[in-house]
């Protein structure tokens, strides 16, 4: 099934049709290296709803839901759209692109009929229609990508993991701008502590700061990862459902080699777990943008580029350098 982008009063949203049962896991490697909306769409294809803030409606009510949305022509929305900085500008870009496509009077006609085709196919079964803020998925991308970067740059002997991972230093702390979505608030407690961790603060402007008064960058990196772990494990941290979507650990005693397994109760929790505890995988870095790439061990040479965009950029730079 395809994913679609619409505009709504909560901003641009993904609309996707998913199967009723099972939770096919999202490949954290694909999500963390999603450089533009197209990559983001591919990474989320067929995946269970990100969290309980996703809107999920049965097929019978699909048309009613779609009636409240304005289609965007993906070609116009996506042309030349990419994450301007690694993490911050995605929401703004979507909004400004959308404004442009409305002014040009785009109706997105064929796009809508593609969706209607998919709905017609899905209608017979128990499929579900999921509507999610694009910025929610951008946040999932930001956090998984940051986790991989920081882990990769925490390798023995590296002394500047925070700066190497795009954090900006000032005022004895390290800062990063995250995607602007209400979902982010649920990862902090009432005092604004991200993951409930002391010294890791989420501000109203969506910047996250990690206190680095003691222990320098390596200590700050560990603190950030601890906060991310706690946020994933106890998500959401606020409200009546506090912790309801986090991780749970299960022992599988029926297997000959019992081992502790983790299950994320939501896709977001599972993604955060998979990013932090990426068994059998190693982290390399894109030679163009520095994004972290999760590579399965023993699968040949690791990728040099995180995405097609970076591969093209490298080829362009190389071609220009020669001429
Ligand atoms: Zn790259």
C-alpha cells in the first residue's frame, strides 16, 4: 500500500492504509537515514501506527476522515524538498512548500484517485486508515538518528561525541533542535526533563539541552542516551497513560537458550529501543553529511552514503572538482 500526504488543520499529515493485524517492525536503519519526505514515506510503509497520538479509523469511516483533509500533490510538495539542516527545518519546509502548492492552484487530482484506488482494494478487508502528523515521524527520525550518531561517536578514544553529533555547545551545555510536534511533550515529564532525566531539558522552542558541567562531552553523551532510553521505556511520561506505550521485557523460557527480550508497546518505543540496542549491527557515517548508517555485520562493505541525495551530491562535487 502507498502512503499519501494531505494537509489538515494540524499541519501536513501522512495518510496510510495498514493491515489490521501484526505490527511489521519499522527498519530503524531506513528511518534514521530518511533525508527527505519520500524517504520518510518509504520507511513508514505498512508500519503500525507510531503512537496513540496517531489517528486510526476503520475503512468504513475512511471517506469521512478524508473529507476533512486537503490533498497535496506530492510532486510539488516534494520537489527540491529535503531536510535543510539535519534536524530542525523539516516542519517549516513542509509548511512553506504546501503554501506554494496551494497558491499555484494544485488540486492533486490523480493523487487523490490513487488513494481512492487503494481504499477500494482495502475496503473488503479489515485494513485501517492511519492519519499522522509528518512531524511526528520526523521526530522519530530525529531521535533514532541522534541515538545512532551519539553511539557511533562514543567509540573509545573519541572525545567530542556531542559536537560530532551536531549538538551545539553554549553555556556549559549541548543543544539540539528537534521536530516541532506535541508528541515531543510526552517524552518529557512535568518539569520539562526529557525522559525524566536530570540535566536533560526540553524547552518550549523544541530545543533539547544536555547539561555538561561535570564530565565533559562523553558524560553528556551518556546522559543523553540514558534520557532517550528512559523516554522510550516509559513513554508517554505524562498524563493518565504514563508509561503505557513504553517497553516491556519478556523472558522466553520455552527456548533452549532463555534470553531477555524487549517489546515496544508502540512503534515509537520499539524504534527507540532498536536504535539504542542495535544487536549485530555497526554504525558507520555518511561521507557527505555525517549521518549515522546502521549496517548489519558481515554484509559486505558498509555504505558510504546515507541516501541517494548524498550519493548524488558526492558525484556532483567530484565531477565539478575534476572539470
Ligand atoms: Zn548523507
